[in-house]
C-alpha cells in the first residue's frame, strides 16, 4: 500500500508530463433536480476534504457566503458553491472542500465528491467561447471507461473569478505609485503572457500597463508556444532574433492544452529560445510547486496576485 509521501511524489511528478489530477464533484441539478453535471478542481488546490461541519453565519456576509468554520484553530470562510453556480443540491451540502489558492485558504460546500481522475492537459479545452458567466475556465474530456461513444465532460471551475465575485472588496487594485518607476525593455520587444482566467488576465494587463510594459496576452500554454514560434519566424525573416521581439515570457501553470510547466520546459530545451527569461505566475503556491519551477528551468516564480511582487520579480529577471 502506498504511503502518503509516495502519493505526493507521484502527483508532483505529473508536472513533468503535461498531466494533472482533477477532483470531480457534483453540485446538484437545476430547479427541477435535473442535469446534475460534473465539476472539477485541480487536486493541487485541495488541502483536504471533510464532511460538512457546523457553519457559523457571519452578519453582513455577501450572498452565497455561508459563514465560517473553525478548522483546527483556523477560521475559514465557507462558500455555497451550488448557489454560486445556480445549482440545487438534491441531498444538501454534504462535503466541504478546503482549498489553498492565491495566498488564501477558503472552503467550498458541495453536494458530493465523485473521484479523482488523471488527465493530460490536452484533454482540457478552453470554454471561453462557450455560453456561461466566466465561472468555468475549461471543459475536461474524461476517458469513457464504459466503452460508450461519448466521453463524459467535466466543467473546470475558475476559482479566481468565483473568489473575486464573492469578495469584491478584496479585489486587488493596481496602484501605479506602489509599483515604482516604469520598467524599460528593448525597443520593439514585448512581454508574452499566458493565463486562462479572465479575471487573472485583466489584472495582469492592468499591472503590465502600469509598469509601462508592452505585452501580448494569450489564453493557453499552447497559444503562447505557437505565438512565440510565430514571432521567432517573423524575426528571422527580418534578419533578427526572437530576443528582438520578446523580452520575457510570463506564464500561469494551470492552462488547457499545455500547462505552464510544459511551456517552460519547451522553451528552455529549445535552441531557438534557450536564453528566453521565463517567469511563472501562479495561484498554485507552496514549496512543492516552487521546487518544480526550478526543475523546469524557470527564472522565477511569483504567486498571484500582487502587482508590487510581480513588478519587483520582473525587474529582477530583466536585470533592472
């Protein structure tokens, strides 16, 4: 039987293969109790899963905030995830998912937990152009083990968007004064950024604009990789190099099609881009992920989202 450390090591090693593990859960159906869809969150975000404890309501809490719980001495806010997503649980709120995300700890109440599945990021497609409120960042195609024609689908929730919707007062405001002087890069070059979250992209764009940095924003690791190769080819046609077009790559970790680890590794192993600075900018904080950043060759890691921290990291990596 595997011990806990073996399981942690196995999951950690997935970052070297463009794979990840998705916790599947259900929130309930529509008002008639129908269409009980599958939802998912990356296992790396989950600190623990517990039976739903008693929740203390807090006066003046925003809608869909159930209250707080005392979990081993830590006071944690609990969000009603079915209510947030417009679902109605048949059997009630039975499970609490405790997550560590973007420098914070919070809990989500759900109806039930199904299983953990291991997927390749190329099984996850962006949902940006599909109908929805922006709470779903991507759709995962699950392997159909029953032999049926159509695989199951799971909606991967955009936790960043949900947290900022529920706690608007905590939304980070980019303050140009706190960032300091503009960051200067070689004329004609840009920051190539990649993030699949609508909210994260908006904050990154505000931050880069405040820093005076021109940028190209992409939505997935694959899109960033394709854009980098396109710019390299364009540069070669002009008798230049990629370093005349791109000053630095700024990438998230969790992204459909190709994750940030794979993107970084691809850049650093390529003769074409080997000297390209790469900064990983992720909500998946913690020593495990920071160690993986080193193994794939990234130049720096910065946790989301602090414009001041991002600015100081970019200055350091760009040699300013």
